[in-house]
């Protein structure tokens, strides 16, 4: 099997950049990533392991989504059950951390939101040391998960088994002071416990946010 060679990945590429990143650079990366992800979702494919090291990038700045070892088709869902084992913890959607096996492509949106936030502030948003810590870090930014901010949490297999210190959602303006207001708004639409935006919607909103930098 012969595959196209990519000189680097997004993790290595971004580690060499000075922050804050330019709006034009973020726009270019997000546009390409979301274009590819929209196509995957249009064909009912969930990547399930999106993270900077799985996003390849050429010397010309061309983005390729890589590592489809965990990818799965929605058409293969049997009795509403998918695997939740594995995947990269820092970019893992909260429903997976609560044991949900009846998930869909919105778990990829969460991962892209984590990547987007990382590009905005230069550091991983939720660098948990284990899955309990991971949920605690998510709750520390979005507020403690509860039926009040996550209607379907009561359906999660591990709901009620894990208790967290009660926290309230933090202001993204405080967390991302160098970001545009529209960037923070878009990030908030991606990093939600419930009712996340679709890849196609994020793609078109990305164009509108960065229109001045095209």
C-alpha cells in the first residue's frame, strides 16, 4: 500500500508557532479540517479519534485527516451499541466518559472544539490524567454536568455513579482573552454537553468568522 507522505502533523506544527496564532492561520486549518470532517459525516463515518497528532499537514499547509483505525460507520451500529474503549482522553466527548454507547458524529465535533480551543490559547483544554479527572476538568470549564445543562445525562450508563464538586461555567472571554468574540461563540457551540453544532454548520460559520482574513 502506497500512501501520500505528509511532512508533519498538527501537534508538531503548532508547537513551533508563537502564540497567539494569527486569525488567518486558524481559519486555514479549521476550514480544511471541517471540510474533510463534513465529508466523512456526510457518508455516515465517525472518526472517533481526532487530535492534533492525527491531523497531517504538508509543507504547503495542506491538511489531511489521518489514522482511521478507530473510525466506524453509523450504518454498522447494532442495537445502539458502539465501543467506548480507547480513543484519546483529552479530546474525548463527555458522553463517552459517562459510558454512552449510543453516540453519533457529534463526538467528533467535541474533539474539533478541543483542537480549536487549543489553537486559540496554545494549550490543551482538558489535559486529564485519567477519565475521572478528565470529567472534572470539563466540568471546571463548562460547569458541573447535570440535568440542568445536559438533558440527556440521565440516560448515560454511568450517571449518578460519579460525584463531582459543584462548579459553574466559566466565561470564555476570561479563558480566551486573545480570541475574537465570534471565535468564542463558535467554540461554545462546539463544546456543549448537549445539542452541538454539526460539522457542516461549523464549516460555514468558520467562513463568516474569518471573512475579513481571506
